[in-house]
């Protein structure tokens, strides 16, 4: 197996389980406090009506049906026999505790499932939910996937996230106290951010008790508030060269033991407005490896242990007119 310049997820799972393990993405029919009015309305700047998910629940597919279909599809494509149930759509700890317990156990009951991955927000993590996940971790691999996106409060306000950086710091600390493995989600190319802000986010994450990072490109989807900005010329997407450079910068600043769960997103082609280059995932991954080779570096090359949120650095400032989805 070719040595990669970063600690990739597939390699990590092979070493942990002795064979290939695939994630099955799930839509549990949940919502988000940034949509139902508890925190805000309209969702985050980049989010569309499907909440970055499959929309399977609205098509009438239960969690069990989604698991069985995913198991058959991924087993045939990759020969995988072990799977991780990934609750992806919207906020998957935002429901009554017993409902969450039933959803998680339904997914874990599928043959071949060795783990559970829960995508959620840092402001939707009660101690009871964390205790539930910690209990499941006794028999399964459990990942808590927490959306941060940026370690800068000004950026989070522009994104209409509805929480601040300190909320994320607290959520990670409470998860770590229970021994839970936490994966941070970040987005590169955010409005108002440049390489300095991106590097500061990497340094912030490097100082937290995290086990993994998932890196996304900010792409523009239809029916999102970002689409309005894009059409009006107020937001310009990164070029592939810019994105590759930022990813390599980011990884160089992370601890070498941190598992990299993703290096670019997988937008639904029918929903994507821009940039088109992000649909060619293999090309992007090859360009990242090529850039590492050009620099003679790898993940952790510039890592410096640090604790605490970064100081916001200089960067371009945008005046965003969001209309009904105005950031407050």
C-alpha cells in the first residue's frame, strides 16, 4: 500500500479492524435548531434543504432499510463486510434521548456493523446524550462528528452558525472526559477568510483532544443562502490550486497522529452550482499528494502543540446581504 503524506481514514480502519470498513450514510428524519427556530431560521449559509444528506427519510426509507441497501451496495462495490453507520443529515443528537437511543440501536443491529458515527452540532450535546454514546462505545467504535467550520467567531456569525468557538471547545472537552473519539468538521474557502485564518483554525484544532478532522471545500449548492451571494457576485469560489495549497497548509499544522477523515466534499451533482472542479475527487486528491511531494512535507511537518482559541488574523472582509437569512 502506497504511503500517503497524511494519516488517512481507510488505512486507519484497516489497521484497526484488519480489513476494509465502509461508512453507510443515514438520514434519520431529524432537523436542526438553526432551522426550527430554537437557534435560528434558514440554516447555515452553505446548507440546503437536505442538510447535506441523502434525503432518504423523505423517500420513506427507514434507518434499517437504508442500512441494508448501503450494506448491499458497498459490499458489492468494495467487497466490504464491515460497516460504520453514519448519521449524517442535519443534527443527529437533536431529539429526545429515547428516540436517539432507538435510532442508534436500529442501525447497530444491522449485520456487519462495527461502529457508529454521529454528525451533530456542539450546542446540541447534553450530558445524557454523551453518556449514551459513551455506553455504546463499550462494544462499538463510536465517533462524534462535530461541526466547527472555523475557529473564528466573526466567521461563524457570517455563516449564521448560531454558536461560537467556546461552545465547540466545551463540547470537545466534555466528550473527551467520557473517552469519546471526536472528529472536527472544518470548511476551507469561507467568506472573509484567507490563509492566515485557515492556519489559525488548524492550530486551534491541534491543541484540542481530537482524534480526527474532516476537511470540506465551501462549494455552492442550489437553494442555499450562499447561492444568492454567488449569483450576486459577493462570493467567489476557490480555484483548485488555491484549495490544494490550503489543504496542505492545514495538514502540515495538525498532529501526525490525527486521522484525516476527508480532504474534500462530495456534493450531489444535481445540486452543485460551483465550482465544477470539485466533482473530480480523484484529481483533487492526486493534486494534494503532488503538492506534498513538491514541498517535501507531510502531515505534522509544522505542528506546534498549542491550547486555546486563535487570535483572528487579518483577512478580507465581506459585507453579506442575506435578506431573510441575514446573519445576526
